[in-house]
């Protein structure tokens, strides 16, 4: 099943690059490249440790595995931003405003991740705690992103066949799979446990979803046309106006009409007196 995962990842990366989707989703392209390149190296290091029983092989495998794991978690944060930006591409105002909020959510997730680490492990054993915390945070973001797309597909005019939705769907399935397996599996378990086969099967299904999306022709996104009184159009206009200072206009408070009348009377009396004084002098 691990070999099938590698083959599907390689096929997916090939289709992804062949169709030029790395231009639209560069972080997703980097994630697939990292996944395909690291799998054979990790397999060779793990096989070397099992055959030769050299400690250096196991140490190398440990550092490389967690380096790839943490790098994948970081790339997945950027993948979520790419999918979010692609989903809101037709609404420039909402996209810019939403990206700012999304980045703050990512920053909050990272802060919560590092603040929730118990630091009970010392030395190199703290690396798995950091990697698991980052991946847990990005998994929550992936599930929230998938929920957002499912609820707002009609409003955003996104098709189910859109690649952005396909990426979110695959990562959502993987994230749900991770949370279920972590909650059910015990710490001391074997790689041949039945739940491990279920977990690997769901991973293969997620990769199969991405391969199907890459192989199928993606429908061209048409310009979004909606009435001017629609809610999402007003939200987009409000979001576009936020952050733009525009032209400054001096606004004066309207004065009281009775006060202006009194002032006019006083001015008339002063003018009349001044005119009478000049006439008497003449």
C-alpha cells in the first residue's frame, strides 16, 4: 500500500505539472514535489536500518522524516491560502479582505501550537511534538476551508469540478482520517494493525481524488454576473472600500436656522448704523 501511495503521488505530480497547474497552485506543486522526492529516500533509509541495523541509518531517517513532515505542514498553510484565494478570485474585495483574516488565523494557529507544547520531552524528542502540533493546526484549517467552500459554493459560483474544491476535498478527507485514527489508535501499535490499513486506504482514496481532478478537464470559470442588490455584491463593495482613504472632504455640521436668522439681523443692524453715521458726516 505504501508502494501504491508512491505511484499515485508520482502520477499526480506528473499530471499536475503537465497541465501547468503549478502556476495556479505553486505551493501545492512544491508539496507534491517534496512528497515524491522524499518517499524513496525515506524508504531506503528505513530498509537500510532494518537490514544492517546501523544506528546512523535510523538517526538519519528520524531527522529527514521530521524535516519533511514539518516542511509539509508549512507548505500546507500556503496551499490553504492558495485555495482560498482561488475560490474568491471573482470577488477582489472579499479576496483581499479574506486573505488578511486568513493570515491572522494562520498566525494564531501557530501561536497556539507552540504555546500548547508541553516541553516535557528534551533534546531532539521535542521535534515530533512541534511537527504534530503544526500538522494538527493545519488539519483544522483544512477542515474549516472545506466547510467554507461547501457552504458558499453557490454564492461564489464555484463548480464541484473546480480544482480548488478538489484540493480542499482531498485534504479534508486526509485531515478527518488523521483525527479519527489518532483518537482510536493506541500509542503502542503495529504497522500491520487493521486500523493502519484503513488509514492507508483513505490516503489512497484522497490521492485518487486528486488524480481524477487532474485527469478530468476542468470547466472554464466564467465571469460572475449578479444583480447589484445582491448581498455578496454589497459585501464585496464594502470590502473593496476598506483600507482605501480616497479623497478627503471637509464636512460642516448644519447650523441652526434660528441662529442664522439672528446673526443676519445683527449684521443688518450694524450695516444700517454704519451707513447712517457716514450720511450724517457728509
